[in-house]
């Protein structure tokens, strides 16, 4: 099997990376932003066409106010500093998640970056910001319920394809989801879209995750056999 073209990453371990070095947790997030830059830059050469990054979950608001504020500041800085390069390098940026809880200025910056990069097609970068998979599914269900209530569609018209269209994502489902920092959880990340994804759990914390390691994981994916609930021809399945 070839390397995956649609990849998603749970960028975990920024806090632990910092605390182990006697640094404030925010230092780990800052280093994490540098890794985001490097990994995004590496994608086209690695054959990745869609990268989805879990930047802030609907549960992350439970963190200390000072850490949430620092993360929001880093998102602002990232958008401001990277917009021109992303635009120039053919990256189409889209945000997924529930935007209304975010500060108006961040929402405006997100919309501006989406607009500015919307015609790019070398890499699609989906940034999950205030994203929760269950929240996304509930919001999609509400949209569809409203269409049914308005008589626009019948309950029997609700198919998997129609439901997927009501979700935030506009890209192919990830073939591979990577989680850094040694945790073996999916943490409400793309529960619908990753139903058949392969997972790679790597011990390194996100600030230590390099483009070389990224490439090695993509290569390793190439050795896996994906059956999607079926049976391989070599094991008696249909040729
Ligand atoms: C998880 O580490 C990481 C986050 C909650 C934030 C991820 C954000 C970035 C890498 C910054 C910028 C992102 C973009 C897209 C510009 P953690 O704090 O949960 O680590 P811990 O489990 O060790 O505490």
C-alpha cells in the first residue's frame, strides 16, 4: 500500500515536554507551534494532500485560564505570521469546530485566512479549533433535523453521505491518525471520519516530533493491510 495522502494528528504532550524541562507549560505550546510549521512545510514532499491538526478541543476550556489565553494568543500569532507563507506555498487552510465560543477577532482572522487561501490546492490544512467530535455530530444532526422539520427532506433521505455533508469537514477521511506523547486514546477527534482509519501512537511528545519521524510513520503505514471489514484476496476474499 502506498503512503497515505490524508493524515490527521493529535498533537499531544506539549505540557509534559515543558514540565520535564522545568519550563512553564506554555513553553511547550510555543515549541509545538514551531513543529506545526515544520510538519506543514514537509507535507507536499511527503505526498500528504490533507493534514488535519487537533489544535484545541471543546474540553480544553477546562484548562487554567492563563493557559487557554496563551493558546489563543499563539493561534493569533500563528495566523498572523504564517498567512503569507501558507498562501504562497499553495496551502488551503480551513478550520473545523464550533466557532461561536471563540473571540470575535480570532474568528475574523480564521475567516480571513480561509478566504485568502481558498483557491490553493497543493495541501489542505484543516485546523480543529474548539473542536469536539460529538459536538460536531450533534450540530450536524441539528442541521438535518431542521431540514426534515421544514419538509425539505424526509427521514428516509438521511444517508451516510448526507450526514457527512452536514459535518464540518470538507476533505476525504483520514487514512491515518497519529497521536504523539504515548497516549493511546482518540479523545473525541474525528469519530465519524476516522471510523476506518489506521492509528499510529508514537512515544515522542509533539515538540519532539520531527518531519523525519513523520515520514517514517507514513512509510510504515505503507506496510499495513486495510480491509474495511472485508477479506483480502490472499485470505479467500474476492479477487
Ligand atoms: C496538547 O498538549 C496540545 C494542545 C492542547 C495544544 C496544541 C496546540 C499547538 C501545538 C499550538 C499551535 C497549533 C496551531 C495549529 C498553530 P498538552 O498540553 O495536552 O500536553 P500534556 O498532555 O503533556 O499536558
